[in-house]
C-alpha cells in the first residue's frame, strides 16, 4: 500500500529552509510514502463567524486535502520560541468544525529547523502539544530539532552530506510509523 502524507510548512517565504527540507524529505522518502506539500499561506485567519455553511473555499479545500491524506508531516521554523502563526492557524482550521477534525487519528511527525543552535525546540514542542491534544499518534523518535540549518543547502540548493543521513533515518522511521498506525 502507498500512504499519502500531507506536508505542512510553517514558513511562507520563498527561500524557506524548512520548505527545502520538506522537499528533501519528499525525495528521500521510501516508495510507499508519497509526500505532498499542502499550502497554508492563503488560509484566512481562523474565525468562527466565517466558518459557517458555506465555509470559506480555502478552508474547505484545505480540509479535503487533509481528509484524503493518511498522515501529516509538519516542518516548521520557530518564531519567538513558539509556533509560527501560519502553522498554528492551519492546525486550528484543520481541527474544526468541532467533531470533524481533519487531523484526528492520523499519524504525524514534527520536524523543526533553525539557523540557530536550539533547532526550533520551542516551536516543535508546542506544536506537538496541540497535535497530541488533537489525537494524532505522534512519532516520538528520532526527534528532529535541526540547528545550524543555515548550512544545510549550498547556493545551488544541494543538501549537505552532514544532514542527509539523519533526514533519511527520520523519513524511514516515519514511514514505518505510518504503516503501523495509519487507519486502513
Ligand atoms: C525568527 N527566527 C527564530 N529562530 C529561532 O531559532 N528561534 C526563534 O525564536 C526565532 N524567532 C523568530 C521570529 C521571527 C518573527 C522571525 C521572522 C524569525 C529566525 C528563523 O529561525 C529564521 O528566519 C529561519 O530561517 C526561518 O525559517 P525558514 O523561513 O528559513 O524556513
């Protein structure tokens, strides 16, 4: 069986290191795991007043993409030791309407990356906390707090040999986790 993984990226900028990492993980993924980036930048800020029938088209399309996925991979920077607002907004949109969360029960992993030394630990854990609450079975090991991420890609966009083995290990372990925990 092939598993479809929706990939959410917490940075909206074009040259995002986290986006490059997400694409690298998609390249390294084993054959039974199909990673697809689902964009979150155009989702209106979550507001219960607009989330009525009909919901905003961007909400509906986003929820449909997640509903069609078997698992979700979150790749995010850290903003002010916390979750970047676009990522938190995406989680909030996905979690509603109440009782119809598009995330519930789906296996998930969190990768955080930063040019700084701490590797986005704060964002990673705060995001994990929300996802645990949303009843997602979370991959626990290996943890992925990727510090020094400013050196991961050279000017031509090539992934550094220093980080590639870890990304390979991460995505292989995530694939095994998805196989074990995804709803059939
Ligand atoms: C940052 N950055 C940052 N880095 C970090 O390690 N811890 C932090 O708390 C913050 N805070 C923060 C706040 C805001 C508003 C911005 C814009 C940036 C730096 C951040 O890690 C850096 O810009 C990364 O390159 C962002 O990830 P992308 O866009 O390259 O994926």
